[in-house]
C-alpha cells in the first residue's frame, strides 16, 4: 500500500495427481521434541510439508501425463495442502523444454480415494512453441522463458531492471518481451510497498536471544526472526539490534530501538496469527522466519516487502519522526510473502488488486488478533499516521471510495486501475462478509457500508471470513486469478470449510454480488 497518493478456472479429469496423505494444513501437528525411548519422532508441520512436496514431486511425471500435458512439459511442485476430508491440493509450476513457464501454474484437487476432483489453471492454452530460433537477440542479463500469463503462449525474454521508485522505494521491475517481435507483453514491480497506522503499541513482550554479554532481537520461538538497523542505509542487511539489559526502546522515536521493538512485535503477532488461526508454520510454511529492517533511508514515508530477500523494510516517516512499524504494517508486508509462496498473484491488473487486498485483509486480521489496547483492531488502513495531513486514514474497507480513489465495486475497467485502489473491491467484499452492510460501531469506530445492488448483507464474522480467504488463496487461486475467478474460489473454499449449502457459502456469493462481482 502506498502513502500520500503515490501510485503503486476447474475441469474434472482422471489423473494420477500427487496423493500425499499428511496433515499439512492441520493446526494440530505436534512440535514436541523426540525423547529417548519414543518409537518415532512426531513430525512438525514444516517437516510434514517438506515430505509431502518431495513425495508429490516423485509423482509429478505421472501427474503431467494424466493431465494431458505435452512431452516437453514438466511439473514442479511448489506446495501441497491436505484438507480434513482427505482432499489434497497440489500446486505446480511448469517448464517447457526446460524453460520456465510464466503464468503456467496450476493446482490439482484430488480426493482421498485418488479421484481427481478438478484442476485450476492460470492459463488453459496448450503450449506449442519453438524454443531455439528467435528473430531477436536477448538483452544482457535476460533469461529465455515461455510467457503464458495471458492468451497464446509464446517464447519470450524476461529482464529485471533495478533502480528506485518515485518515493525512494527500491525497484526491481520484471519485464517480459516477445522473443520474436520485441513487443512488451507484461511487466510488474517485484518490490511491494505498504504503510501502517502508528509506530506505538505500548509495552509489548519480546522474545530475544543472549549472545555473549548482549541480547539480540532474535526470536527463536518464531523461526529465528531477526530485526536489523539499516542506520538510514538503503542496501544490505544492517546490524542486528542489541541491548545490554533486555529492556528495549522507550516509545520515543529518538530511541533507535523503538522502531525495532514495533517491527519485531508486529512480526511476532503475524507469525502467531498464521500459526494459531490458520495452522501455517511461518509465512512460507517451512518453519523459517522472514526478517525485518528498520531505519531505511532518510525521511522515507513507506514500508515494503522484497521477495528476493524475504524481508520487510520500514522507513522512519516524514522528517524521520514516525517509523512505519505498526502491527498491521507487518501483517500486510509479510502477507505479500504468503501470496508469493502460494497463488503468486500477478502484481498488475485485477490479480494485482487481489494481491494488495490479500495483504490488507490479513494485515487487518493480524491487528484484530493482536488485541492491543493502544492500537485496537479496525477496518481502517493507516488511520493514525496521518499521511494525508488531515487526520483521515489511507484506506477504508467498509466504503473504499471514501479515500477519493479506491473502488467500492467492480467495473469493466477495474483491471486498468492502480492495484492499491482496485484492491478496494476485495477489501469491501471482506468487510461485508465479516460484518455485513449498514451502520455499526466496532471497537469505537463507526462504519456505514453500502452495497452496489441495494441488498442487505449479514456478516458471518471475521474469523470465518479470513479462513475462507486463506483457503481460496492457498488452494484455488492462481497467478492470473481475476475478480470473477476470486468469487468462484471463495465460494468453493466456503463450501469446503462450512458446507456447499451453508450460510457461509451463500453469504460469500451475496457479498460478491454486493460489490458487483457476479
């Protein structure tokens, strides 16, 4: 999310898809250590996931053949999830003649008895591309790929341009061009940005580690998350924050530890939310933490996620007076990492809006989960940092258009709207699904959420809403999912979790209709 106005499908098949019977998506996986005399160690969620992926990869050639893929195509397993009813969702990337297929991702859904229930593909088109002869030479540093993101797959080159965005955020722009014509086919910014509500969360617990005579902001309870001080630098990792007596920060921005405290606390709350509420062992599901960097640049009024380092980075705000390190910022940024490890929603068009909305949805959910008395949960984005200078929040989930630019509902050109504003469609959907339409007061904040069709929506509660979104993201969405496909994915997810004829699935459909996604 950007501050201050700065602009930032399922066919049933019979297949031998990966049948991996493990509790990958269960929150009940034990993390107890193996004791001497125990017959076998109890696997953690992370080790069970790794084993599931390895097994699925061994079955990938059979799955590819059964799915009718060409002889030049291979499947590479990226994730495996198992539902309580035994359904296994296996997410794959594809290669063609050894080249990566961008936009070739797919997810198979296999019942416990081995029957393939369906498959969701980012692109249904068949790949038939000559990979050796090209009319143009590749630019320096370019890699040859198959572009299948939209339309007929073609041979292409992907280049990455690095630099700086208008507000000082690092840039890593991926550009895909047709190998025969040189026409630009697609581009996206890999460094995804965000801002938060406030630097301060009051007195908070921290998990640290003793290293010699000092303590480090190193959370061994949560995958080894570390917090580093960049000391106004704009590259590298910086130095891990340390303290002599394990009493960190003062609540004052002049104390350099304070930003680190909030960043570490926000990361801890995000880890705990995903672990407790969704049974995910770390953002990547592998039990390993991302890391945080604070004090980036000079007067940098933003925060961003960079997938290349799997890390969050925070600026100190205007005049270096107010670090952007609050709870929902961490939730937002780390959720970009979640998206990159699951659906990989393209950061442009409607899928880009869904990408940003996913981070807003989970950032907000983390804030409610934290139940912090100084920064209570709300459906306002950036309400305390006053980036607009008039006391208004950056975005509103109950009525996104109140910020002057975000969309309340889908329209035909939504894919041409900046992703931070087209995200309003899904943000509004999530609010309606959680709380319902009309006027209400939640944690002291007044809301009044309209519907585009004049309907009345009765919410099912935030917990069910974010579980449905998570299931849809991890099991059904692909890199090219648009709003219509997101509706289909969330309806299926609600059916999986609460029954296809249940109130939840019906409300999901109603909430999408209320934001004009039919």
